[in-house]
């Protein structure tokens, strides 16, 4: 038998195999020496027994250091005491590299040190578990939209203008005499896509030059953004609920072991079933005020306010119809209450804040033109966006789900920096 991966090792009981991986730790017990390897799919114990394993292999034991790369050949043996229920009785070892002294020792390290060594910290079991959950979240979201007939479109990362306000843009030179910006959202482009394909979504990185140091903020994060033609606010509220339910179901089905490893209380996630609570902005303000906090009508929610509202419920809550002045120019006003927008935010429970933001878009070209002018945005940059309304405008709506905040909530993380492989923060651009 040739090379196999650790996650499939159970298929090869009593067969000779080769596993390629990295040494996580080793220990010795009399005439038996144990090497624990990981290969990215799992961990396995490789056992060397004096008198049964070649002496040359036994002599290697002292030389091997943490993270040394090896190809271990031997016989698979079922053993309930071993990690994963199987071990390899070693016959030979090929050393690919003896690693230098590994900087991340089995002791407590500060966050700054671990972030400086993020390229190595990714190898730890905790980070492995978190990023496998992230993979499941993304996979579930893609499958959800694919199964409902959405078409994936890729929005540009370089854009000529802002869609969320100019104060949080990363500006770059574009061939000297022009300015470009890193995208804050793919939404505007998905609106054009929805008029061509009906139902579309994009998934990619977005950037906010927001000088925030809270546990919920990154300067580079990933969003999945659906947009639907012939849709209203209620349509996307149901879609958002369905998406989050599908994500939770996928993670509980495929990553329960990782959640256990992270110490996550699964009962909190198992409660995430439809229907989600739905409250108006007015009702949410009342919840905040009843909790003893001062919040006049018309202000947007801060992190503390969101926590108060979300703690009022045991699953995600949808808050709709915020004051129009607190929302972006493209939101449609409620015709029955023009002072509020047809928008919605979804707050995750347990104080994790907003994971979804969206709503119904302004579909009247004249009104949208007025809103662009009021927001003091350059009309020439949005000519194409107005064109979307000039040629067969229809009611349409959509939202964006932030991957990192969603992963942070599902994993029960203290900070979103662990929910992305290489986080970008106000004070962090390395590695």
C-alpha cells in the first residue's frame, strides 16, 4: 500500500501504509517510543518498539524535533487507547527535514506573539478546528445559494467609488492620475447582476478603513452577498433566516468534533431553528431603554446596544426598518413611513453582534439620483448604477453575511481575529 492520509487510516487495518506528516510531539516509555504525527487531516500515533523496530529507526528518535517532516511506513493497528483509535507500528522512517527549534512551545503565549507567528500558529489544533468550521460555513452558504438557483458572479475588488460612505475607504493610486478604492461591498455590482440573471450572489474580500479595535472588527473580511430581482424586504428576511439555519445545520452535522474541541456549548447552536424573532427598530430601542440604557430614537445601535437586544433572545434576531438617516443612500424608504428604510440587520445571540445587513434597494431612478446628490457622491461614478434603474427597473433586495463574525459566533470566539487565516487589523498587517 502506498501513501495514505490519516483521516482514511481506518480502511487499512493490518495493512502496510506510508503516512507523510509533521511531528507534533514524542514520548518514550521503556522499550516503546511514540511519535505523534499530523498531516492536515488528523493525527496518529506511530509506535516504535525496541526489538521489533529497526535500530536505525530507534536511533532517529533523539534527533527528531517538533514539526520535523517525516514519511512513516508501518502496519496499521487498531488500538482504542491511541488518538483516533489506530496507530502505526513503525517499520521505517524517512526524514524529510529536522525542524529548527519551534518558537511556539506548549505553554501560554501572549496574543501579540501568536499573531506575529500566525503563519505557524495555524498548525495548532485549536486554529485547525476554527478554520475547519470556517470551511464548513462557506461550503454551506455556497450550497444553499446554488441549490436555490442563484448564479455566482465575481464583483471587482478595485472600484471607482464608495457604496458605504467615503470615510472608511482604502484609497490607492490607479496608474498615476486616477484614484481607485478597495471594495467595501460587491452589492452594487450584484444589483446589476440581478437584473441580468434574476438571482445572483458574490463571495469575496471586502475592506473597511475603520479605525476600530473592538473584538468584532477587521479591516479585511469576507462577505457573501445575494441579490434578488422582483423581491422585497420580507423576501430577503426569509432568505437570511434560511441561510443561517442551513449554515448551522451543516456545521453541527460535519464539524461537531471541532466544536467540542473548542469547548462550544452545542445546545446554544441547536436552538437555532426557524422562525427567528423579528422586531422593528422601534421595538429594539424600547428593549434597550427598558434595560436602563439611554438611546434616543434615530440613533444607530452601538455594540453595547446590540448585545442588550441579542441577549433578549436565544437565537438570531432580525431588526427591521431603521431610521433612513442611519442607512446607506441606496436603501428604499418605507412608503408608509418615509422616515424609516426598508432594511434589516440580523444580530447573532450571545453578544456577537450584526452578522447580516441588507434590505430593499431604491428602484426609482429619480429618487436614487436625489439620494446620490444628497450623499454628496460624484454623479459620474454612479451613472452606471442609475442605468440599472433606467432600463426595466424592478423591486429588488439583498444582503451581506460576514463570514468572520458568523464563524466567531459559531465557534464561541473572544475575537474575530482567529476566524480568518491571516487577520488584518488596525495595528496588524504582518505576516
